C-alpha cells in the first residue's frame, strides 16, 4: 500500500528537527451544500532544519519517530520574499 502524502504550510519550526505543518482540506457540507474549509496540524521530521514558517512542504507518512511525529518532509518550496 502506498504511503500517503499531504501538502501544507509550515506554521512553526521552534523544535529541533521538527516542523509543524498546517494541512487545509475543503469539502462540501452534506446537508447545506456549502464548501467548508478545515485544517489540521501535523508534526513532521525535518532532518536539516531547512524549512521556515510560511514555506510550502509535502509530507509523507512514516513509522513513528517520536510521541507526535509520524510524518517526514519529502520536499518543499521556500516562501518568496519581496
């Protein structure tokens, strides 16, 4: 079975070798038929501490690394600064 991958935005990089990634999902409400946006935070392993808040990253599920980390950053894009 393939590993799941998600795309999100880095919210925090305060922990060592860890980033917190916010993943947004959109779906239609089953009764009201209105589009709803929900988000969830995932702790992901970032071996080289290369991603900063605002960066877009792709995370992949992995074996448990610590109490909260079950995801690993596989690639990302630095936020463009003006």
